[in-house]
């Protein structure tokens, strides 16, 4: 039996090439890249009008919200490629592994939509005067939020059988969980009794940690511990679940 | 190492969807494909061809039975099979915002090929599929046939040891179809095993070394194109418009197939003169041609329908 591939399949063989493919595909949608910041921009204007002193918190929230909504793009893209193009069949019936397909697609989407987020991040850094440690924390938290969002997006993408259903539901989840909880506004403005719920949501957990780090809020230590532990556990579990789900759904039942 | 590229034993697949009765797509398919062989699966819509192809190419799990590719069970060890296969999915489309050149090259790279090999194979495949003039146009601007050629070029460029093609030439013009046939023959000569489904019987006739006709989830008949044609009962077909009313006069010559008011008789060449004499006596005009795979297909599937 002859083969062009190198012996046994490796978990991430071909991932970089597939990632680059996705970057090329996504990069043709310049308008989508520009409009990806519209919701964040509108919310920033609201915050600026209502309380200009909160603009720093809102800018940091915009970075985290943007990373969270990338999950929606992963959901849309993965479902579209599967339903309309059968790209999953083309790639998965080959050496590229299911986890390589999931990661390549998710990272490709992230890379293309990252530049506007970086610009907002730089703006936030200038307004809030972030230290290097706080910049590092922002990057780590943003990455954690992205891992959660991309995993959720990919898992949910496998549930849809037609694209019209995706358009109706996908934005709902990511906007509601990114806008309602204290991401663009301080954690302390949220009812105390309901805080454990929002501290277990990736974007608001990351925002609470950042807001505490820059001194914008001073919540009880227990709340920040809950946010930090919750975010780490969720990121690890959701990523593991997404890899498991990608492998499981590589073959229909 | 086995000489068999594919072995399917008692393969069954039942689709169960909530709110709908179960659908038995495969009811025990047993077949073999030798290494380097070109095989076509034929059948009516919904016969089970695509289900079989998807199970064999590790994209769908069977309900029962087993398929082995190069001696490896595809359901037990899909990860061991996948490096050796490539698939043109039914109704698959290239990425709309990639050019054919980018599509083929990036796919080869994602399969682990080096830059040099990827580039060389991509150029060769684009040329073989007649896509050179469109190679740098975004797929979204290409016609349906050109997009399908891009999909086929993408998969043929892999030169994978086992190629599955689900209706690969659908929407292609006759020139493009012949380009695909030539490329598949060339790959087969170099050792690749090819399994395809098609509704174009001339394509199956032209391309396949062996055919399997599947109906209602089982293999009804298999053999070479010539064997299947011979099974019809003659090598000539005589069509007579308005002949249906005179069917009794022709029953002794062979199988008679009424078609509205017309009649087609499958006959042996040595009785052609006698048959024509009867046709003239009945004031019928007749056209004579060789039996094609279509007659064999209709014969087999027709019998299957009669059994229903």
C-alpha cells in the first residue's frame, strides 16, 4: 500500500496548512472583519455617554466580548462548511485529524478577526495605563475566553442541519452571554445574589478578574477565586469536550 | 499485505430519525475490490450507493457488518485508514473564496505533502482537469461544472491509494468528463484503487473494470460491463415504434420490452434477419443497435422492482 503521508497519523498533522486555508478563506471578507466590531462600538458609545469614567472598563470588556463572539463565527463557519460545502468530508476522510480540523478552523477564524481586537486592546491599554503584567493577564484571559467560545461554537455547529436555523440562533447565545453580564460595566453594579452565575460565564469571569486587577472593583476574594477557577476549569473541560466531540462527529451515526 | 483493497461483508445501515420510521439503506452488502481496480456502484436514487461509500470512507458508522480497506477495519481503526484514502463527496463544493490553484495546493498541504510536491501535483491536476485558464479565479466566479472539476482535481491530486468518488462528473460537459476518465485511468495504472458512483451508464461502461448494481440496499448483480450486457439475453436491441401491439409475434426472438406503443426486442445477431422479416411483414420500421449497459441496468433493477 503506497501513501503520500508519513506513516502513522499524527494528532495535528496538516493543522497549520488547514489553518492557513481558513485564513485565506476568511480574509476575503474584509467587510465582515470591519463590521465585527460594530456591537462593541455601539456599546462603547453608550458607556461613554452614560458614564465616561467607565470607558476603560468597557474597552477591556470589548476585547473579551470580541474574543467570545469568535465562537459565533466558528459555529457559523463550521456549520456552513459542513452543510453547504461538505468540506468536513473532504478533509476528515484523509490524514487531517478531527481535532486538527476543529483547531485549524477555529484558529483560522481567530487570526483573521484578531487585528481589530488588538487595536481595541491597544486603545484600552492607553486609556487604562495597563502595566506589562496586566497586559499579560489580558492576553491570557482573552485566550481563555476564546478557547471556551471556540469549543462551544464548534460543538453547537454539529447540531444544525440547515443554515437558516444557524442564522436565527447563533448570535442569540453569544450576544446574550456577552452583553447582559458585567463585561462592559463593573461587576459591582451587578446584583450580589446573582454574581455566582455571571462569574461562571467565561466573558464576565474574565472581565471580573481584569477589573479587579486594574483596581476598578474590589469584590470579595471568594468571587475572584470562583471566577479564576471557573474560567480555567471551563476552558480545559470545554476544549477537551470539543476535541472529543470533533472526533465523535467525524463519523456520522 | 493483502491484494484486496476493499472487502465488505454483510454491511448494514439503518438510519433512525426521531419522528420518522427507520430507513434500511444497506441490507447486507458483500463485495470485494482488488488493488488497482476501477469499480462502479450503480443503482437508482436511494439504492444505498452513497451510504456504502460513506461507510467505506470512514465518514459513517455501519449498523452491522464490516468493511476493510487494505485489510484494516474502517469502523474499528478509521485513523489507520484515512491516510490512504481520499473522497470526492456528493455535492461537495470548493471553498468559494479560494482559487482552484489555492484549493488544490492547500488541500495537499493539509494532507501532509511538501510544498514542492504540493505545487507540482496541483499544477498537474489543474492541467489534467482543464482548469489552467481558470486556476487563479475565485471559485465563486466559476460555473458549476468548473467547481466540480476543481473538487475532482483536488482529490485526484492526492494520488491516494484508494479514491472514492461520489458522482464525480455530475454537471460536467462531455469534454470534462473525458478528462476525468483519462485521469482516473492514469491513476489506476499507477496503482490507485478507484470506487465511484454514477448515474451515467456510459461513464460506468467506459471507466469501470467491474460493476456492482445495488438496489434496495443489496448487491443485485456484479461483473464486467460485458458480462452484464450478456446477461440481458442478446447482444442486439431492435426497437420498433408501434410494435407493442405485435408483441406476441416477437416473443420467440428474445426478451420483449414494451415502451408505450413501441417495442424493444433483445435478440441474438444470428436471428436478426428472421426478426427483420417478421417486422417487415407486420409493416413495422425497426432500428438496430448494440445492447448497452442501460438495458442491463434496467433489466436487473426492473426485476428487483418486480420483486417488490
